[in-house]
C-alpha cells in the first residue's frame, strides 16, 4: 500500500518543536484552459475560471471522508427506507500537498490511520467544465457492506443551492439536508409513516445544483446521494455518494463531480443541457389546452360535445382509463395497469380516435388529438404477467418472478435491463399508435424497481435511479420510428440525470387537491422552477391536483389560473374523480375556465417559440426571476413567482380565501395586465387579486390584448 512520505525528526529531544512538519503555504495551479486552482494550506481549494470568475470551493478546515457500513433497504409502496448500521468513518484530515501532473491538480490527504485519499481536479471541457474526482485508499473496504464518499463544499456567505430536480419546498435548498433517490413523492408529504413521504421525497431528484453567482455542480453517479447543505455545519455543504462494490479497484471507486463555469446562470443551464441532453420538441397542437376525461366512450364523447358547446378551446383529450378501471371505494377510481384496450368500455376505440382526428369544432379547429395512459407495472391476474414471467422479462427473487404489493394490486415491473423486454413492451406501445391511432400518452410511474431484485443485468441499487430513463426510452423509440415528424406527445414524472435525453414533457407529479404547503397548490411553482433549473425545461401539472380532495370550486379556479400561464395547460379528474370539482362544475366555473383557456390559447405562439429555444438551449419557458434578472439579488430568493420568457411575470394566488397577494417586481417598469396600471420595479407591492385576476405583470409593455379576452 502506497503511503505519503512522512516528516522525520532528527533534532534532539530538547528541541522537540523542531520536529513539527513544515507549514504548507497556499499555492495556485493553472490548468491548460486557464482555470485556476487556489489551494490553501489546509488543502481546501477554490476554482476560478480563466476570466477570474469564481467557481466552487471546498470548505476550509475539512478534508474528504469515506464511510464503511452495512445497509438494509426496504421498499413500501414505492417508498424506500434505508437503515445503516456499523458505520465507520474515515476522515482525511491531514493535507499532504498538491502538485500539477499532466494538466491535473492532484491533492493528497491522509487519515490518522495513514490511509490515503486523492482529489484530482482537471479539465473536463476546456473553458466550460472542470472535473473533481475523489478516490480513497483501497484498504478501506467493509467486506460485504457498503462504501460511500463525501466532499465538503464551502457554504460561504453568498453560496446558494438551487435545482436538485423536482423539489417542492423552495428553490434555494441552503439549510436543508436530504437524500436524492427516485421514489414516490408521498401522500401529503407530512412525514410519519413512509407512505406519506417527506419534504424532499420526489419522483425526479437530481444530484445537481446551480449557484446564482454563475456556476453549477453536477455529481455524476447513478447511486443514491445524500446532501447536507449547510444544515449540520453552517460552513459546509457535504455531498455523499453511495457505492455498491467495495471490491472494485481504487480507480473505479471514486466520487466524481463536474463544475460548469457559466458565467451567467443561463449559460450554466445550457452547459448542463449540453451534457445531459434535451427534450424532443412537441408539436404545435400540444401547446393548446388538453382536457382529461374518462368513463367510457359515451361519457367521453359527451364531454367533448360539452366543451365545444361551451366554446372552450382545446386541442387534445387525454383518456387514462382506455385499458379499463374500477371504483375502489366511494368516489375513488383506479385504473387497470395493462397495455391493451377495454373493448367494453371503449368499443371500436380506433374508430372513435379516427373520428376525433377529423372532427371540426365550433371555432373552426379541425382535429382533436387523443392521449392515453401507460406505465411499467405488470399486474398479476391481468394480461401480461404470466407471459412475461415465463419469458424472463420480470425481475426475480429467489429464482421466481418478483411480485410485490402495488397500491391495491400485486405484481412487478418490466425488467428493461433485458433487451427482450423492450421488444415485448414496445410491441404493445406500437399497437397503441398503429392500431388505435393514439397521439401520445402519460408514461406514468418508473420509481418502483425493488432494490433487492435480481435483474437480467446490473445491480438494482445502481439501476434503480436509471430505471425511469429505461422505461421512457420505450415510448421514445416507438414514436421516433412511427412518427419521425415529431407529431406526438409523451409526458412523464420520474427521472434522474440523463432522463433529459428521453423525456419530452415532465409533469410534476400527484399533488394533493388542497392548499397545503407540503403537497398542495403552493408546491407547484417551486417544482416547476427547480426542474427548469435542472435542464428539464418543458413542464406541466395537474389542474387541480390528483390525490386527496375532493377539490373545491375555489381551488379549481385558482389552479386553472396558474395552468393558463404554464407551458402546457392540462386538466386531471383526480383520484376522487366522481366528487372532485371540474371545469364544468357550474356556469361560473365554465365561464372562468373558458376565459383562461382562451388566454392560454393567445399565449400559444409565445410558448411554442420558448419551447423551440428550450429545445436548443435548455433555457426553460417558465423562468426563475433570477434567470431574467441575474444581477438582482432580491430575485434569487423568490420561489412562488415565475417569468414566462423574459417579459411576463406571474404570481399565482395559492392561499385559500385570498383576494390579494404580495408580489416582488424586479427592476424595470411593469404593467398590471388586468388594469394597465404601471408600477416601478425593484420593490414588493400588494396587489388586489380576486378570482379571475391573478397577479400578472408585463415588463415594459402593456398587454391590453390579454386584458380584452373574455
């Protein structure tokens, strides 16, 4: 085992102080692209771009860490409980020096026991990205257990931590500590029993953050990641990556992060998109409203008629119960999870879809698109389980197909590590397009791969976070082949780094049909923003939530107002479909919904142009204020407002009974869309906001066109 050379004392005992090692001096190293690495005497370091722009730094007085432990993981209804025991931490607290070797800065650390760690800083993409890689001594191994690595990033006064995928609380996560692991979001997210989830349980986490000073950090791994962002130690943001195989060589056992240089927040997001991928561009019709409906052929066609009679603009219906469904209890409606049609509920479904495609509406629009539903579950006693089990297309445990509780069902998930699974599943997805004529679907779930399964290939604890991408690839493959012109829509909820290559539109999940800060209407805007800051630019949400409820008239109207100003306006009947309020709940709601659907329709050219930009740059259409006003420090802390592009500010009302709200206006001259009144920016104002007048402001130009819509 290699050891760092030690300082050897040759002085007499009465001069014992002379045996102290020589003090290390701060030193700067410059990489070939001009990136400067300033190394302090204690081994902490700071990166600077060629132009001197500050990048990420590590925390003074803290070295890297490794942790050996045993771990037990339990899955309960798509939630995961991680229990560690026997943890032994190794802190590399002694800095042994740095040197520039082959265009890499190598920093060496030792522990009290003499084990070594190396942090290597190198050019990833010249002038754009710098890599940081931690490796530890190969003697640190927990036998049959686990091993993790951690780096201490600096929490200086101006540090910020935005992004991390779909996070629902706020945009800057400074002061928070949470795991990053694909799982169910939670029901209410109030803590307690695992099925409720918690503040940071999410379908789409991502080990990534954007610092508003103009750089970003991506931890490149498919393993579970824990972050402690200045919570336990005010000056340190610990980032810990779990690794599964302690038998790997030292070179393979590492933690790797990539620092994106910016220097503006927008440039950081574009650089991230260059690295992780970008979504397929939706067709023009996708930007008009979609209406969720279910209940069988006659019910659906009757609702189409009702929409047209009410003169509500819409381009698509999405029918989630095309494969069948049932009333669970009372007013709760559940779907059959399969990839074939319920011919009793939807007789001649292909004919119905064809008729919709050629139907002319009262406003002269020709053609209504049909969106459906699919997920990766394979349910016992339904059409696919026995066949897929016999073909080896399901995960196994103890040599048998792995079956586990799925809500009120029993079943498994398709094993997409097996190429034959794609052949099987894509056959049914292909029929959904070629036989029935579907124009797309919700590709639901993706979070339930059991961590103790045996797969065709790979470690389930490393495949788990990648599983959403593997599942969504099936839909992408089918549409790329059958509709290469891009005339299709797929919307998904789960993901991890790299999902951006397969996704198109991401909806933020199953919010509760209520006003709660934990999981109701107030969580929508932070989630939309954080996904946008994570190079996931095309996002949507359920009007008016999914779980819980029943939704009320006021909630539905406020959620409709928000939906009108988001890129894709889409309704959902929710879990309590029978008793939830809907767009046609009464005459007043119909008029309100029609007006805001028309407002959204007026914004379609704007949304489509912004989506084209996102397709090329990853800059989201719905923008955090600080993306538009990067030099305005006050904009950075705003998580409940957003910009549509660079000129339209939206501050939705998310409090029950509220008829006004505070709005922060960044620098500039702003026009209140509903009154035309002018307001100076750089201040917080209180604005009247009765139902029908959510706070919307236009920068520099009055929007009388929106005000005139009835």
